C-alpha cells in the first residue's frame, strides 16, 4: 500500500460515524485547525439549509403567541426580522426545533407535532448526506481545502439502512469517502449515559425504536414530562444503534475511542491519519485508490 508519508499526503475524505457525544465534532474541529480540512457538519447543513424555514417559522409562531404583543406587533409590521444564529459550535436551534414528546404545558410537543418534526429531520439528514460529494468538491474549489471530514449526525445509522446494498446514502458516502466508526468502549458508554441522564437533549429516533414506546401515550402529551420521557430512552437507544453502527462499519472500518483519543487527548490530522494507517489494514486499499483518483481528477481539472 506504499508508505505512510504517501498516505498522509493524499486528499482525504472521511465520514465520521458514532453516537452523539463520542467526539466526532471535537476530532473534526482538530482536523480543520491543524491541517485545514474542510469541516462539513451534517447538523449545520440540516439547520441552515433543510430545516431553516421550519426553525424560523417555529420561532415566529412562539413570538406571535406571546401574551405581550409588543414584539409580535413589530414582527407583523415587518419592523424587525428574525434570523437564527446556527454555527458548527452552536446547533441549539436544530435541537430545540426537534423537541421532545410530552405535555406542551411543560415545554413538550404533542405526538402529531413531534412525529412530524422527526420525519422532517430524517428527510433533512438524508439530503445532507447526499450533499457530501458536492461539498468535497466545493471545499477544494472554493477554499483550497485538500482534505474533507464529514461530521455526521449520531443518527446516521437510523436513516441509512446497513442491510440494503443499494441504500442511496451509503452508496453516496462510500463512493466518495471512508466511513470511520468511532466505537465507544464500556466506560465511554457509561459517560454518555450519565451525560444523557443529567442533560437529556432532543434526538432523532428510528421509527422501529420509537413507535412501540409511544403506543400507550396520549396523543396530546398531557401529563407526560418531556425530560422524564426522554431520559430513560438513551441507554435503550445505545443498545438499538450499536449493531447498526457495526454493520455500517463493514462498509469502512471501526476505531476504538481509546485508539482515536489516546490518553484522553484529541489528535491532530497527522495523529489521526497515523491511527488510520495503523488500524486500517486491507480496508484502506480501496480508499487509497479513491483518494488517488480524486487527486488525479483535480490535477486534470
């Protein structure tokens, strides 16, 4: 397969896969800062492109429902305008739009609204992954970023079917990038569970996982504490997603958190590529060929 130095010099494109909180964004940020990789955030793309209007409409609805009409009247008369401030480091508007099922009086969403937003997010996430090849090209053409990292959502395993050899999302990602699954060890999973217990946040759920858990719940969410409903789901979600991650990793490779984040640190680009080189084995051969073709195409263009 040649030398590590030759591998290091390739124009890379990596899709990071793993549970939310496992460190994909920290690693992507390090790759961007240390070697000018183009950092493509799935949730940023979702929030600024595919859910932007829905997010703003929800904010405007909240304002128009306020008892104090001052801001609502200004908005109605076009005296002010509302804009979100989504960034790679601030994805809160996406999370708050997705919301949690439960009593609206406690900040929850009734079942119809909750499921509608779940469907909107699923469609948006699929589209954001289908956009990856365009942004690999854009990162190079507009910004001169030779390498690219796709900071995928933790729910990628929910919107892509690992058992479908013709799944359009997986076909697109594997044709243009290397899927790298960051596998959380038992200790790391406990950390994720504790974080979800103390600070639960809105998540996308596969319908196969979610539907049975909503069967006996009231349509209007009355009496259901949103946080109380969401908090116990995370450990079950981990168990549900784990085999799906593993099957997706068969399209690429898996790395342990202990290998990626040695001694608790976040690697720079050279450190991450060294880990890929050390643990990738034969699975890197096809990926190296992909990178070499990308380099030849850029030189030809």
